[in-house]
């Protein structure tokens, strides 16, 4: 069994998985807003409830998925649930629950869950020329295309964690100049919340796509509206939406190709709101080919299978199984 907790901005969810990855127990509660101690208590209560249900002893390790990451001193940083920032979440939870805690951000949990229980698991049976170690793919790059853009790298079924806790953070790479020049107002820089300019996230997130449309056509549309117009040949905005979507795809292709040239993953799996657009999977590989340093590029790029559950499953897979 594995016990994982996904600490989100609006809900805290806990799950216990069996060795095969099936759910034995699952529970969610609202996240107490702007109250760190109440958040700790809510997590502790869920964990105790799960342990009681499954008869797990007190000394087990628990996996936690969080919005941000730990800094080198063990304090939380980059959390959009700001009550967590600067707090020693792992230490505090460990004292409260009297057990060790394994922590990873939500994009990393997503990548791990899709590798072990989602597209990675499914792909093993479909791609006989892969070189699996045990029963997992060599290298999987998990991508989030949502309100933000994140990523995680899984090697031989384990998350890659660098010394700065930023592995997979391609959303804050610089968008390649050639792809950037396609976007709306050609001269305008895009300020990222991280303090840098023209990060991949400022183009490929949902708000980034909306901004591209607005900068080009002066109208504020949400991503769903842009995609709806793009598909609707009767819409008077069809041509403009198709143009912006075409630019988005070129930018996605150029940005992903940079990751491929470094990691050469066996699989790229996309999650987050924009990953649900099927046209991505029809068009992305040919668009990437000119940017990738090989003539024969056919790496599978696939949509996530686990949906909203990936975060909490990934948290559970952070830890070794409890027997
Ligand atoms: Zn940034």
C-alpha cells in the first residue's frame, strides 16, 4: 500500500493505493484558506483517517504533493497557496504525524503518476522498441499546460530531483526567439510572474494563449472560446482564431523540441486544461521535426490518462509500498 496526499489551493485529497495501483481508499476536504496551522491539521486528520481504514502502522512514509517546492533550507517556496511559503512544511508535518514525509510539486507528481499508472504504463504495451527497465519507460517528460506551465522528469520510474529542485521547469525557459516573433504584437515583451521575461509559460499557458489573441485582435477571449472559434467554420472569428492557434502550436513545438534535444524522452505526456485539445496530438510531431536534432523523430506525445487524479496518485507513488 501507498499513502499520498495532494495539497491543492482549494482541496486536500488523500488516497491509499494497493500494490497494483488501484484505489483502496480516497477522501477529500476543502483546504483551509490562508491558515497554515489549520492546513496542517486537516492533512493530519485525513492521514489518520486513511491509516485507520487500512490498518497502517504509525511509522510509514507519506507522500505529499504541493503547489511549490522546498528551498535548500527546507522552507516552501513558489506556492500559489501563499500561506505555505516560507514554512517548513515537511518538518512540521513530520512532527505532527510522527513519520517521514516525501514531498514533490504537483507537476512532478503528475509526471510520476502518468509514468507509473497512466500513459507510461499503457505505452509499454504499445511500443515494443522501447527499452524498459523493469516495467517502466526509461525517460518520461510530463508537461502541464494549464493556468501555468510546468513539467517533471521521470527516469526509470523515479522522479529526477536536482540540487535546486527545479528539474523539469521548462515553463521558465526563454521561448525561442523564432517562435516568439510569431506572437501578436511582435515587439512587446511578456512579463512572467517569476520576474523574467518571455518565459515559455507566458505563451503556452491558458492566459498566454488568451493574451496572444488579445494582442493581435484586441479582443479578450478565454482559451475555450478561441478553440471553439478555431473549429467553427461559420464563425466570423474562425480565421483569426486559427491563426493564433497555429502560432500557439509553433511555439509549443519549438519549446518542446528544446527539451527533446536534451532529454530525448521515450514519452511526452501532456496534462492541464489545454492538453485536452485533440488537434495538438494530430499536429505536434510534424511541427517539432524541423527543431529536433534528428531526421527521424516519432516520439509519442500523448494526453494524460489520469485527469485530476494524477496529483494524488503521484503523491502516493513518491513513497515505497507498505506491506
Ligand atoms: Zn517565468
